[in-house]
């Protein structure tokens, strides 16, 4: 409200001075959460490199519409190079095909559409509407990203047909439970068509057992999609590479360079093994104004044949410039350091008497909670601890010195720190933990004086 009043809500009749606009921009910037700050650990929000931001300025200045080769030849060729680079970086394919998207949610939506079309086969009528028949089902763990049930709803087979598979004690998909659920659904007359695995969940960074899930997908002839939007770039850390075995067995893979390659939003990616399948799902046919009248393969290429969007930004330039300027070694080192900082945070928590680690640290996410010294807190219920940690998170966020978000782990409210920042140092981890501890102590003192979880 304060910002709205400061910059105004009405369209000016006459143009305003650059000085006035810059002043209002400063107000907007000062009122924004600073994702680039070394103590911003909320959600999965990496800072942009200066080179990536500069590339975005160049792309916006040229302003190509990257619909097809004939519309934007150079931008199209750079994007196809970047797709191959991204596929090779995470061990998916040295000759990957796909396209850049607005983010992981759009990539997941497009992957599910391709999977649905490929596995439905004759069940799709010429009008594009589904013929009557048993419901089609997709399988994902209880830790799946919200974009998967949302995509199911958008595509018309419903959130209820996303079958939720239990997780093991490491919060990874339980493969035995997956197989049992598919067999159960087949006996009920349902039509399983897709399994979605996570290569790094957004809650805890857990990596599902990809090779075993790939075996189940093959056994039942199901499409195998991997959501690697947050975590797949963790494969660039040599210590973590083994956890991503099986990534190359997926029919499709979603990535988010704007999460852990440090490029500006928006920049997601969908990779697929079979371009023919994607083209069959999205091809626009003989619409006259986009019909391609060339014979050479490069000239006939169009991104609209492989995804939802027609108008598309030149997203590839910021990835291309970032990777070329910094080089693969420095990118690897930055990602590895983020993982190491999450491990360092977990070590501090496990040594502390007033914190509790709530999930294993697989990549760069650490989930924990504040617990007053055990002899003091024995009368606190789980509901009390959940409420206390919720208020701690709010206090930290409003305090402006650090930023954390939350997750729910086994019914427990967790403080969640996601580290995807090349500026963060160990001192930032130390300081953030003290900020959280200080908020927790103030809340606990208020509780002890008969004012539950007061900040006073």
C-alpha cells in the first residue's frame, strides 16, 4: 500500500521526467525482496550474474520473437546449441533436443501433454477431445512439486488422477509402493500412462531412486518424466553425480537455469528423448500464416511444433553468455559450494541443543526447526512447536536481516533454507542461525510469561 501511494495508480496524461521515473524505480527496488542477498534462503531463488543481466538487456533491445528459424535464425540456432549444452551438463544426452520455457511449471505441463498424447493413442478424437474410457493416471511421490497436479487439472484428466506414492524415510519415492499402486489401478480398470520422478524435490532436495523407477516405467510401458527444475544441476557437483544415475533414461526432463545456473528469470527448459513425440503433440498443422515454405531442414524448424508458446523471448542468450564468460569450472565450483554450505548448516544444527534437523541434506536445502532446550520444552506439544516455528519464520522474514521459507516434514513445521547463491559464505550461515535463535528465544520468553509466542 505504501509503495502504491508513493508511485501512484493512474496513467499520466503527459509523459514524466526520467528523474521522476528513476526515483520511483528506487522505491520499487527498496520495497522488493533482494534475491541476490547472500542471506536470502527462501524458495528456490538464485541471484542473477551481472553477465546474465547484461545478456537480458541485449536480448530485450534486439527483441526477437523466437518462434522459428525463419523468424529469428540466429536466436534459434543459439537456443538449439544451449539445449544440447544443458543436456550434456546434467548427463541426460550429448545431443539433447527440446526448448526453453518460462519455467519448470510450463516444462512439466508440456511434458505431461506429450506423455498423455503418446500413451492415449487412439483415445484422442479428431476434435482434440478425449473419447470416453477409464481415467488415465499419473504417478508421483507425496513430495511432488505443485505444478504436476496443476498440470493434470489444466490438461483435463484431473488432480485426483495424480496418484500419490508414499516416500521412504529419506523422503524419496518408495518404488515398491509405486509398483503396487500401478498394479492395483490396473486391476481397477484405470489406465496408467506416466510416472513423474524428482531429481531434487523443492521441499528437501531429495532425489528419487531414478534407475529403479525407470525399470518400473519400462515394465508397465509408461512415460517416464523427471522434474529436475531445482535439483538436476546439482549433478555438476562431482560428489553428488552418482545420485543422478538414471537421469538419461527419462523420456522427458524439466530444468530451470534460472534456479541453479544463476541466470535471470524467466528461463526454464524441457528436454525430450523423442522429438517426433513432441511434434505429434504440438504441431499446428496447416495454419496459413505460420506455414513454412522452405525445403531445407534448418529453415523449416519451428519451436511452436514442440511447445505451447508461439511468442517466445530470446532466453538462450543469457545462458550462453553466462556459461561462456564464467566457464564450466567456476559454475561447478559455485554449485558445489552451495551444497557444502547446506551441509555446514546441518552440522551446526545437529551440534546445537536448541535446533533439530528434520530431513537429510541431499543437495543445497536444509530443513530444521527451533526447539527450546529439551528440559525447558518438555511440556510443548507438536502443535506448540509448529506454531512457534511459524512465528519464528515470520519474525525473521519481517526483520529484514535474512530470509527463510518453510516446509512440512512428517507433520512438523520446518524452517527451510535453500542455498542457491554464489555470494553466500559460511559467515552468512552463522549469522542466519543466530538471527533465528534470537527470534526463538524472544518467543520462548514471551511464552514463559503467559503470553504464548509473543515477540515482546
